[in-house]
C-alpha cells in the first residue's frame, strides 16, 4: 500500500525506465523512487523543501535532483514520453479542455500608486 502523494507500483513501472541511470561523475544516486515521491509531495502540497517529511530522505537530495533534472531537460523528456503513451492509449478519441477565463481587477488591486487626491482650493482665498 502506498501513502498519499507517493508513486504506486504501476506508476513506478512506467516512470523508472525514463529516469537517468546514474548521477554522472559522482557514481550511483540514492533510490530514485523515494526522491521522486518526495518531489511530487512537495509539488502537490507546496511545502518548503526543508519541510519535506523524513521518509523521502534528505530534503537537499530531493531539491538538488529536481533542480538538476529541470535544468538538463529530464522532466521534459519524461513528460513527452508519457504524453506519447497517453495519446496512443486514447487513440483517435481524445479530448482537450481549454479554459480562457479572464478576471478583471480594480485599478487599486493592480499595484497602482495610492496617493490621496489633491485638495481643491477655492479661488480668491
């Protein structure tokens, strides 16, 4: 049984082959599954990196792996591969949802200067 925000076995089977196999010059990385679950937990809950639960390992490991994979395009490649699989599974019958909602704000909500209006002087005084 997996906890909330953690990868299921089926999700991990699809994701594992798409991840880099080693850390490059330093050798082998610690468990990808635990780190990726930590990254997903942080993304879904919005907690600061330093507040990640200990079950995901050191927060800095999760942060550095997320930063490195964002910079080198690993996340983009994973998304592209998963999207191809999803498109093939859906076939010709897939749908797209687009939301073009626009919300207008009052001028004072947009960060405009908040000056008091000038006092009008009466003429002749």
